[in-house]
């Protein structure tokens, strides 16, 4: 690491040790701490001082280590979370509070949050919420919605009333136990994608297109390599051993690993260089020998569909990727006979996932096999892709998921994995790759922009009569999950309402933009903006209370959905709406009195309360999507759970373990959990579509019951006997007495288990016909939210003041996790409504692309509704996507109530709000 150019003998105190460092001139403290002192608790989310994940204390003051030149800490004291957690009782106590409140979800921001909070608490032991917001304002979190972090730092009583480790004794479904994998997160020891490569590993740098569409010619690559010290290998499309394509939907595998003759979006990779770490620090991608020929690009849906525009992919006329349709009754006839018809057009833009962990990973050759460790939501899908791209038997490939610092859908697609695998194969050496923030934002998937036209009719008494929805979705340069969006949106565009005459179609359009993919809701949040906004317009035209209109038309047990599906139980939208009634009345009364105050009128401040509903089918649409969960009992009495439902912060490591523990009859703390390593854990499917609690949860339930049955059978004891797992034995007690199973008497299998159980659950669905009729999902979850906002009619700013969120989760397996999902989803819905818009070439970092900060998310009151589902484990329903579907339309409806304007293009930036106010002459 040392070189003549390095600064020698720089000394500082790192936690409670004096250390000597040899940084390069200008080297950042974050890099020094990670590379020279293995301080991997210092997370790098942006390398630009925007996210705060790398926050450390220098002489007691919080700083971004990525903005601090290492030479500036000479003679100073540097404290990281690892040191604070080991040495400072204040941080240890804070860690317990973070766990008890569920303030760490994925955990990638947690080191920055806890370090900044420690600095605050040293000076201000009992801070107010406002003081916490100020002190933590430099650290971004994409998962939690911040409210539980504030509660933890302030020191409010948590939902869990007992100490974190003691509560994990209980098996009770519904117990608010702290997340079982939380200790590593609050200690800063969880290893994410960029934390697993050993020091000295070769580095990969990708060469990317600077244009939305361009031809290119590679120069003399051997000469370039020979002239570049430390350049170990160059990779291009010619180096892809198998198929130079990846994707996620059969029939739509259309994205090259390396572009072959033309790039289709800004940031697309055309080549990679593999360098020694020293060479990587000085490599300039601009010097790579390539010439570009910029070509006219289809930057939006309208351009892409113009007859003169070049096709992005052969066989897709007018750049139409594919479409989806649900039709029942006669929508046009119903609209024609409706007493009132409302219609509108709505636009949404690209939304960036903005997880704080950029895509990262490590690969090596090991015993003749390739091993890829990376952050992922779908390890077995990654294996499927690598099998194709490498042209290699899948038994020669191992995928080892690392911790995931947020995913929200984008880490369902491969990113770094093919490059890592190809580079390790070509060089035979370990390699690492971590996307910069800009690379991450340029090249990974986004939420689909949408152009939606909608018409809704109603009778005079408020019954919906006719619904016609037409949505165009910008799927970017490659399909990714676009076909899923096209199929899912028409099923959900009705909202959770009974509509007999319905026609909804969604079409994905290729454009020269980054691929749009999966992002929490698969297009449904976009369609809900249109549908829930127009329902409010309809309520006004009818002179009806918006809540009453929704209740009147809400689905119920026994009423058909627009796909003709009828549920006998579990339809929970009416209970959600009913639960909101008290807050709906009180919040509107408070807003009315605020608006009547002359002082507020003089300031141009107006308040309004908006409401919106949502529903979401859990799991894949109309196709098989099984999960398998395996468990085993070792001779020493250890219970092992192969938990392959990737935990990206939502809590599957905890919820699935709780379900399994309850079925087996063992405390959760006694379970040894294995991750989704494809060598050791069966496929629990991808973490998407709100499927893990429902589908993997059912598989875990079955696995626990099967392992229990195997024990019961050997002891010939009552099926409901209480089991106690002890070293080397299991004892079972029923009314007749206690029996003991001596585990040493049982033969071990190849994995060292004396008993094991592997169980699979696949939800019962049926294919949709040509009109979208059938059984798309075995279960839906339901939601209704209200939001109070304040609009500054002079500045056009919108300030959410409060959310009340009623969510039907069937059965809350763990209320801490439920609240965490709701808070985090609302924060993302707030961003969608008010501030987030990804514009290629303009908002490619977390400085220009705004996500909600700790000061942006107002208090959230959660109302957990439990209407048991027929298929969910213990009646539980999925929740992950549902949480942001009503949030944006509730905000837009609140703006309309406050300011009398209807925003139809999000985000509702101050300039758009001001323009609408001007247009309305208010
Ligand atoms: Fe904060 Fe995931 S917990 S970013």
C-alpha cells in the first residue's frame, strides 16, 4: 500500500488505539479506514457527502469520512461505530434502543445514524425530536421513514416491553420481538456487498456509454493493456463465454452484459478493465481506446412511438415491448349510461430506488468452481443468469448473498454479478466491483414513468359505472420487469373496488433510457395516483364524502374483482377505511379551523386532508412461484433453519423464523439460521411482490410442522406435546408424562442432520384468459391512508404534517416489522409525490436527486388491521408493496383539498404547484 507518493507516518487515534497510516495524497478517510484498518463499519453510499453513511467522529464531531482527507486527522481522534459499540456504554444503550424500536432495517445507514446520534447524546442526553432531526439531518435512510430512528434516539418507550434478547424466548405469532439479525446491524458488523472482498483484491472498472444511443468502435486493446501498468485484463462482449444477454422474464431476455455494436442508454457498459488496487486508484476511463458515434435517441414514449424512430429491438414495432389487458362487462356502455363521468390524464417520471448501498460484490475461483458474493434479492435467479452468461453447468457456480443495503426491487436484476464472474474466470484471481453512486443511478433499473388516461363513471347515488384505463409505461432500453408491470397494472388499476364494467390496458414502450424494472408495486403506485385522484374528483362532482364514496364501492367478501375472482374471506378494505374514520373527521376539523384563521389566510397557508386506498396481490401474477424452506436437527440438539427468503431490510429473517419456531415449538433464539447460499439453502424464491411472509412463511410453517411430526413420531407422544431442545436430546411433555429422544441414537445424513424437513408452498392461482379473467393471486392485502398537508400558496411548497395508515395484514407476525414497512413505504410514497424525478444526465447523484430526509417525514400513526386470509400462515398477508400505493394519491388529494388544485404530474414540485395555483387564479 505504501509508495513514494504516499504520506508516511501519519498518526491518529482510531477508537482506543494509536495507529499509523500511509495514505496517498488526497486519500479520503473513508478509504483509509476501510482499506488500511479494515473498518468495514464505515459504509460508503455516495462518496460525495450526500448520504452520511460514512459518518465518523473526529475529535468528537460528526463528519463524513468520504469528504475528509485522511491527512487532516493527523494527531486527532477518530471514532467509528465499531469502536463506539465496543467501548461506549452510551452507544451500546442506543443500539438496544435501535433494536427495540426497529430503527435499523437493512442497516446500511445505521452506522452513520448511530455515530451521529452518539455525538448528540454526549452533549444532550435527553434530546427533543427536533434536536434529533437536526443532528441526524446529514444521514439518509431509504428504509425506515426515520420516525423509529427519532423515537430510539429520543428514548421513547418501544413497542417491545422487555429486553431484546429476552423477548426472543417467545414463539408467539404477533410478538413484537426485535429483528433477529439486528445485532450485527447496530454493531456495524453486518457484511454488505462491498464488505466481503479481502484487501488486495483486483478491481473492476466498467467503461460506459456517455450517450443515450451510440455506435462505438473499440481501439487497440492489446496495446492499451501493454501500456497501462497494473491492467490485468480487458473484457468486452467477446469475452462473454455464454449468452451475452440477461433478463428476468422468459421471452424478454434482451439486455447484453456488454453492448455489442450500439448502446441503448446512457451508462450502458461496453467493456471492463480489471486492475490491481493501486492501478485502479489512478485509472482514467476517459483514456480507454474507444470512439463513439452518437445517434438520435428515443428519449420518451412519444418519440419512441413515432414512425420515423429507429426500433430499439427487432420485432417490436413502434417500440412496443408488450401489453396487458383486463376487461369485463362493457366499460363504454356503462360510461355512456353513467350519470356522471370524470376523466383525466396523469404523468409520473422515472423514480430511482436510491438504496444507500450501491451494487457491489466479490468473486473468486474456488476448487474449480466460480463463487459470486453480492447483494441480491434473488440468489437463485442470479444463479440462473450466470449459468446462461457463463455457458457453464450450474453445479460449477455458487452464489452467496451478502447483506443487502436496500433493494426495493432493483436488486432482483443482476448488476455486478456477470462482470464479477467473467472477470474471475478470465483472470483466475479474486475480483471485486462496487458501483459508484453515479454508476448505480445511471445503469440500474428505475420505476416506470407512466402516461395514463382514465375515465370513471358513476350513478347519482355514487355507484361506480364504467371504468376505462389506458396506461403507457416507459420501460427504457431493456425489458427487465416491464412485462410484469404490463400484466399487473390492469389487474390492480381498479383499486379495491367493485366495478362490473371495466377495461384496463397497460403497454410497455422501449426508449433509450435506463431499464425500468421492479420498484415496490410494479406499476401499481402509478396507476393508483390516477385512479384515487379521479375518485376524489368524482366524490366532489357527486357531492359525496370521499371516504363514503370509497366505502360504498369497496370490495367485500363474495364480490367479484375485475378479474372475476371472488374471495370468501379476507377482503379487508372496508375495515381499513372504517379504521380511518375518526382521524378523517378530526384531521379535517383541525384543517378547517386552521384555514379559517385570518393569520394563516394572510400568510397564504392552507391545510387539507386527503385519503386514498390501495390493494396488492401477493406473489407472481397467475404463475407458479413456490418457496422451499428446509430445516434440520443436529445430533447436538441444534435446530437449523435454511432461510433463503432474502432479507433486504423488510425482516424476513425474523418473520420466517418466528413462523417456523411457532410451528416446531422452539424459541426463536435456539434456531441457527443459514442464509440463501445456493450451495446449502433451497430456493425460497425472490424477495419481491410482497411474497415472502405469505409464501415462504407458509413453507416455513410446513417445514416446522414436518420436523415436529418427525420428532413426535419417534417418541410416540401426543401431537401437541411441548418440546424442549437440549444438548444432544429433545424432550417432549404431554399429559401422560415426559419422553426423551436421544439424538445420538439417530443416524446422520450427509448434511449432519439426524432429522430434517424440506417443504414447499406454491400459492393456488389460475392463468388469466385473453380478457384477464381468472385467479391472478391467492391473496391480496389492503390499505387506506390519509395525509394532512400544508400548502404555502405563495411558494408552492407542500409540507406533509401527518399520516394515518390503516393496513390489513391478515395477522401481524411481528408488529415492529409491520410498522417499519409502513413508515418506510410512506416515506417513499412521499418522495414519489413531492420530490423524486430521475433525469438521465441531470440527477445522477444524491445531491441533485432528492429523497426524503429526516425532516421531511411527518409523524405516522399506524392502525394495524387483521382480517385473516384463507391461505396466509396464521392468516398473514404480504405488506411490502402495499405501503406506498395509497401514500402519493393521499398527498395529491390533500393538496387538492388544501389549495383547490389538482396535480396530475408528479412530483408535485413547488414550481408545478405554483403553476397550477396561477392557472386556477387562486
Ligand atoms: Fe436506513 Fe436501510 S435502514 S437505509
